């Protein structure tokens, strides 16, 4: 039986990560979201230094016809991260991932929208330090209306980006 929800109610899952948590838990959630995508996957992050499994998942999604858009700042405030993230962009582009370099300053939003149906957002960057060392908190929101609002925000970043 499906229970009627009040306006504004939605399912939300809290996803803590960090040294006190199971190391792979948050990355497994990210991977499941990428592999679950069927139409569109939009990711925004200020720091993009993905694990091999995340790079493979993003490339696989693009190759199977999912529109994958990665939004990152055109200028990163860390020279080391800038060089590290550049190393992965060629492989992703060849796989069909669209990379949007945000021109509006340091993009600080960390979000993923999946098929307009669910989203992840919080303090988690897509880099090893954030995935394994920092204490982070993310929310998985299973609601089309909320996800649509997040997707509008993501689109505003894309509109201010160079593909």
C-alpha cells in the first residue's frame, strides 16, 4: 500500500563519511547512483580527482547513452588539484562525458542529480581526501520536485560555463 505524503515530504537519507565510517560506503553510494542513471547524470564539484572506479563508472555511463555532464570550476584554488584533475579529463571526454568549466568563480556546490528523480548533495568533494580523510555529510534525496530545483541550479552553472 502506498501512503499519501503531505506536500513537502520526501525520503531523505543521511550519508556520513570520513575516517570513522566504513571507508568505501560513500563511494559505493556514488557508484550506485552513476550506474543507476538511465538518461542524465549531472555532477558539480569544486575538486575533481576521481578514483579509478568512479572514472570507469562515469565513462561507462556516457558510453551506454547517459548524458553525463561534469561541472567544475575553470580555475581551481589549489594548484595540485588543478593538475591532478586535468589528468582525467581526456579519458572522460573520449568516453563522451561533457565537461563544463564554470567561469563564475570557485564553484562550491557538491551535487549529483540522477534522471531528474533523485539527487545527492552535501559537503563531499569528488576527491580522495574528501572521500576518505575528511568528515563529510551528504544527503540522498529521493524526490523529483526537489531534484528538479537542484537541476535548475546545476543548469545555471552550465549556462555560465565553457564546454
